[in-house]
């Protein structure tokens, strides 16, 4: 199964299409322009990084990831499995994230999860494979598909920044729930991953007072 990936050129083209069809996204695009692609390597290390980003600030997750990188050099399944609880704690891993990282490492090292093979699967199939691993839920799998696999039609479930962006954009009293946001995001098929990038762009740029 061949699925076309996003790149910077396609991202810009699709932003224009979405802006032409949706006044909310048009407002973001006109004000802030094309968002970054926010591309990550499709790799074990990237999945570990995304797990670290679960329910914490991006800065905290990056600090832990960098510490792990300093400890191991290259972040590999074998390297993660070689570390003790104390060593992972010294890399700012919580007890829960330690369990999740080891589960992922064991699955990749043992061949239960083959990241390369995900490229031939549909979004649903790839997500289901990832979610077989303890510690990988909807959000983690969605972010991997969106940023590492560059799939064009993924809307991360439960992403609080996206919910907050929509609340601010629409001047709502409360942010939408995860289910509500997934429902409203249907209007952006088959380019929900581009809509997500536009909303993140709005969230970051309007919060910081400048385009990043």
C-alpha cells in the first residue's frame, strides 16, 4: 500500500486548499502563514521521545531525551534495555515511563514491532500495531503517524494544545472534549494532519506573540 507523505511543498499547497474551504483556517493561514512541517525521524528513538512527551511539557520531555542520548550515544532498544531503573531515573524517566520505554524496546528488539513495516500499512492498521505496545495509546500513535510517518490525514486524539487553540480561535467558554474535537475535525478530511499543524502554529504563534 503506497501512501503519499507530506513534505514542505505539499504542506503549503494543502494549507491554501484548506484556507479556501474553511474560514477559521483561512484566518490562521492569512495571519501566520504556512506552519512548520515538524518532521521527525521514523525511528525507535522518536517513539521514545514521544512517550516522554506524554502529559508533560515539551521542554521536560526534551531534557529527559537529551539526557538519555548523552548516556547511550545512539538511542537503541538494546541500549535502553541495558539501563537499570536507577540509570533511567537519572535520565529523568518516571517509573511509568521507564516501564513504557522498556516495553517498547523489548517489542522492537524481539521483532514484535517492526517500525519499517508500518510504512506499508493504512493509518488505522499502523495505529493498531503501535497500540499493541503497553504505553502507546491514541495520542502517541497519532503523533508518530503525523510527525514521523508524515501521514496527511491524522488528527491527534486528546491533544490539549489543539483543543486550547480551537477554544481561543473560536472564543469559546471551554475547550472541546477529545470526542467533540475529533467530530469537528471531520470537516478537514483528508488533510486533518495539515489542519492540526495550522492550529498548532496558531497556538504557538499567538501565545508567544510572534511566528516561530
